[in-house]
């Protein structure tokens, strides 16, 4: 039976990525050594890092004056690296979920944090609108896609100050105007590659302006100056990210993959809006995530939630159980998720509807 991987992260990877990374785990670039055991200073691995950084710039149309970094520590480390490097006194944050809340908590260690708006009042099931950002904020931070709650911000907020964004779960899923950002960061394990690498795109002239002394490992400028080689990078994870970037370019880039992502999300949301058994947790279509589709049983069918999960799992639907903090169901349909798998989930929902 075919398995359809809807896990939120670590999550589905392109077959190309898995095959090439598996090969390199045994024999990397004809060296007879694994990518896990070759020196990161070797010419073979330096070529991997150089190509990965170049492809990020190409696919996202990154303008001159930005550095592409592959770091470690996940997006959670970026919650503190961002204010450490960018905040002197004050920053503004939009609170749209658990990860945004954690970023706010870390930022408060470094200065004044203005929470301009929050959707916590409705369990984060919508994107706040109509908020004002203080003119003296040094940057405005937001989380583009909220993996747990199924909301997504698809357009850059119109603010006067530089943007900072956690794009862990929708990076490379659509075009961006990188020039509006001081920092973009993303844990690799949702839409880019194996866990263990964190992508950071940082504007060079945004650095070196804080008054505090920054510990070496937390200083973006150090990592930029050393080409992400200040310390040993996660060689296997970076190699895997490179393979996904190559795959994405072969698909036609982010412009092409966005069309596929829109189609996949539409197929699933259309079924959720039609099927009497299910209710999408995000009511406003403008706020719905293309990457993480969250839904629950309709109130009158709440008693069959466990039954549906077992029914779907028996048909190869893996990882659709909702996050433990919200319950229900979640289908993560990242770039690598085939349209046929989304259709298979819809067919499963329709089959279950017939027997209820």
C-alpha cells in the first residue's frame, strides 16, 4: 500500500532528494567517503555549500547585499539571534501562534517588544488585520505560516520598517520580495530538507548596528564573513537541502510550484467546505494556509473522530492527526507532496462520508 506522508515536520521530501542524499551517505562526489564523514573544508563539500547558497539566491531572486547562511539550532535559535543582532531598544511583533509567541518571549530579553496584534482570543484561527506598527520599531517580525493552526500570510505587510519573518513552513512555496526584509529564517525540516539545518537570509547592512557585544556563535556577521563555515555545518542536512533546491529549479522554480500549491490546497479545502463530516478550523479563505490544512469533525459527528483517523491510516494516510495542543486533523501539503496524495485523502474523506 502506498503511504501518503502528511506529517508537519520533519516531513515529506522529494524522491530526488532522498535518492541523491542516500547515495551521498555512502559515496559522496566520488570520494569513496560518506558526506557524513568528509571534511567540510574539502573542495567537494565547499562546492555543495556554494551551490546551495547560489540556488537560494537564484530561486528567491535575492538582491545584492544579502548573505545566505546555513546554520544550526533550528528556527528556535533564530528567535533570540534576531533581536541579539537587530534590536537596540524596540521591535514590533505580530502574534499568530505558538512559534510567534515563543519568538516574542525571547525578544523581550533584549528590549521593548510591542505585540501589535494577536489572534490568541480565537485559538489563533485567523490573521489579525488593521493593526498599527510603532514608527520607532527597529523591525517588524511575523510568522508567515502557522503550522499548528493552519493560517498563512501570503503578502508582505505594508510597514515602514524592515521585515523579519519566520518562514519555516512555507519557504520556497511562493515568490517573495526579499528586498523588504532584514532577515528571513527557516528551519529546513518542513519544506526544504532534512532536520539539522536552518536557512537564514540576512541583509548585510542591517548588521553591526547594535550596541551590545554579541557572542561569536550568535553573530550573523561572523557566519556571513565565514560563508557558513565558522563552525562545522550539518553536512548531510545541507547536502539534502541542495538536492531539494535542484529539484525545485527543475520544477520551474517558486513561481511554478506556487501554482501547484494553490491547486493542491484548493482540492482539499473544496472538499472540507462540501463534506458534511468536516469543518476547516480557519473560516476565512484569505487566512487559510496552503501548506498546513487543519480541520475537525463537525460537532454532530465528533464521536467518530478516532474512527476516521483509524479509517484514514488504514488507507495509507500518515500523519494527519492534529497537533496535540489543538486536536482534530492536519494535512501538511508542502512542495514535495504530490497532487495525487491530496486527491487520495479527499477520496478517503468521501468514502468515510458514505458509510456515516
